[in-house]
């Protein structure tokens, strides 16, 4: 197990390195930040001076090696807009995004587990059809559209919840529901399929023959054995939650990393974008590692 974890951590480093190189090149092709930072009446000499001050006049490979050398020591440069450390700005916004992703994951599980279990328990009935219709509806709606509809109906029309911001728990509900609904639909459908496969096994028939009620068979015997593909999907969907948070935070003006990176891209604030991408990539690959390790807890037959 230790050797496996060490190898995976080495893969994490290589993945982050490759992503940083790709993002660095794409950012350089997106435009000149010096022209975006200076006013319209700036002269060519002003632009050249600012490029020299920011180190943008050096060859691209040299710029990347300088960036990489600083990044190894934890220095990701200063934000062009905020004049603060780029990584410190991203880290400052990270708790808000993690809170949103955690709330969205909770919402998705609260919706998906009952829907999936009801669909498997009453297969072919109107309950199954209603549960899957709800799941497909949540999976089909675009995140930005659902966010706008929730703002229009819940926040503007009925004034039940705030439409934007992240000051308290109430302002987190609409973004979390928007982000978690899509994941809930996917998870519910997968859980139903996995439960139906498990419910056809011999040990389930034995449990029923012992006189166990159907609810106990589902919750104590079938659910754990059906959880492995669901955990895999949840691990993959966590990447979606973090990526979808960018759209949701923009729609709801939620002060997280997603809104920060959208503003940084618009302003050509390269250091902030690079710091965000490295943090985001590291989080994704570490989540995948944790999911792989959870397999051994869910199924003792799996060993690395």
C-alpha cells in the first residue's frame, strides 16, 4: 500500500507539472496583460516598460523556467490587479469554494440515495418512474439555467433566500442546490442500476429467506455492496463539482475561487490564474487518490 501511495503521489507531481506547462503556454497566447492593465491612452513606451517590469519581454521558455523555479519554493508571483501574492489570494478564497462543494455533495447524496433506493425497491412501478424522472430532470438541466431560474423564483419572486453573496448559511443554499442537482441525478440512476444488479445475487435471496424485511435487506446488505461504482462516480463528480463551482459562483456572485479566476482571466491576471490551476489540479488528483484508497474499505478483496 505504501509503495502504491508513493507512486500515485509521483503521478500527482507529474500531472501538476504537465498542466502548469500547458496553462502557461495557453495564457501567453491569450493576449498581452500589459495592454489590459494600462489605460487606453498609454503609449507604446509605457507598454514596453510594463512588460519589462513584469518580465514578459523575456523568451517564453525562460519565463516558464523562472515561474517553475519560484513555484517550487512556494512563490507564484504577485497579482497584477491586487498587488498581493497570487497564491495567498487563491488560498483565501479556497474555504468558500470547498464549503460550496461540500454542501453541493451533501445535497446530491440526500437526493440521490432515496431516489436510487426507491427506484430499485419498486422497480417498474410508478414510484420507480417518478424517481427516475426527477433524477433525469436534475441531470438534464444546465447549471447556469437552473441557477438563474432559482434566483428568479426563489430569491426575486418569493424572496425566501438571498440571490447572491456568501455571508451566511442562507446564501449558500441556492448555489449548493444548483450545483448538487446535476450530480444527484447521475448518482441516483447509477445507484439504482447497481442495486438492481446486487439484489439478484444469491446472498440477497438468503437474507430474504431468513425473514429480513425488505428495508433491512436494502440498507444493510445491498447498499454497501452496490456502493463501489457509486463511490467511483462520486469521485469523478467531485471534479465536476469543483469545475462547476466556477459557473455557479459567477451566477450567484459567490466569493470563491471560481469567481476569482473568472475575474483574473478577464483582466489577464496570469499569476492568479496559474496559482488557481495548480491548486485546482492538485485537489482533483488527490481526490482521485482518496477514492481509490476507499475501495479497499468498501471491498476487502481489493488490494494495491
